[in-house]
């Protein structure tokens, strides 16, 4: 794939698993960690919903920094400006890696859907900014994110709510989670629909408008010793009809699966 979507997206996913596996505080998390860097390697297997892209397995590096209030994880960064034992609010900036290259799409499938690939244009990655709110208690963890495309690539917004419940397991932390992600019409239309410029060239007009994408996942984090850690995750995203009916999406697709496994060392 010509874009950087896969490796950086995976870096963000891996760091999310690290963050879940290492509490920074709260009633069950103990004292806040000292600032540190983490470096490692990982691999992911993920199927793309776009026609012709298929399933890809990719290795990639893990790079993250966790300070007292600031963190950097792959394609995202945050500054926590409000925190107590169970609640924190973070100003968040992250890349939105929903880009694809037309050259990577299945030309025959697009033709069956009535689209000449030569009339399409690439979708670009964006930079999002917003707020992340977390609450942690005995009944689990709730995370709320509100993000806005500050580069006006899609001009859209995204709202997500996730619930997770950490469970000590085999000297590590097992964490099932479920989330609901809302994409505004500008966001969904840009990445899953056809653009006005493409329609003017003769491409079918398809606009999914605002959509809701549920996710269900399971992550596991296990320290090997004081420095090294293992992490993994499995996530399934249910795609609504508004997305699966898009002429850009592989026929018969109803969801996407990603599997991640990695190892990292603290410094």
C-alpha cells in the first residue's frame, strides 16, 4: 500500500493496548508512574473493508513516551490537564489514518459496482484534535472521545464511547471492551462515499451520511520482568449498511477484524 495508513494505525493501536495494561493511577492503579520511554516491535493482521485491498500482515516499530501529564503514542499525543483518583480529562491530538490510494482498490469490483477507477481520487489522512475523558472505578472503565478534523480534510467529527473491564489473569491484565463510534456525515461521506468532484466526472453519487460503528474487543497485557512486556488485542468492528452498501466497499463485507501482538521495553 502506498499510504502510511497501516503502519501508523497499528502503532496507535499497540500503544492503546500498552496504555490499558498499565494504569496511571486511580483506585486500582496505585501510584502514578515515573516518566519513561517504551520501544518495541509488533505485528498486526487486519482486513480492509475497501474493495481489492484484502487482508494484510505487517510488522512495525512501537515508540511511545509517558510523562506525568504529557504522552506520545505513535500517531497521537495528549496533555492531561485535570485528574483525580478516578477521573481525568486530556486534550488530545491524533492522526486520522482512513486514507486509501485508488491504485490499491480492486478495479474489476469497482467496474461491477458501476465505477471507473480512473474517475476516483485518493482519500487523504487527517489530523484530529479534541478531548478525551476517562473514568475508572470498581465496575470498570469508561472512556469518551470527541474529535474534530482540524485539517479540514473531511471537515468531520467523531464521537466514541468505550467501556472496558480489566481482569487480572495469568500474571497479566485481560481487558474485554465494547465501544460505539459515531462518525459525522462529512467524515463518513469522505471516507466511505463518493466525492462531489467524482460525481461531476460521472461516478455514482453515494453518501452514507452520519453512521454508528460498534466495536467489540479483547486485549491482554503481561509484564515479563521490570523492563519487558507483552501485549495483544483482538478487535471486531461491525459495519452498518450505510457503509457496506458503498460501491467502494468489498462485496459481502459486514465487519472488519484486527489482531495485534507486540513486545516492548521501558527505558
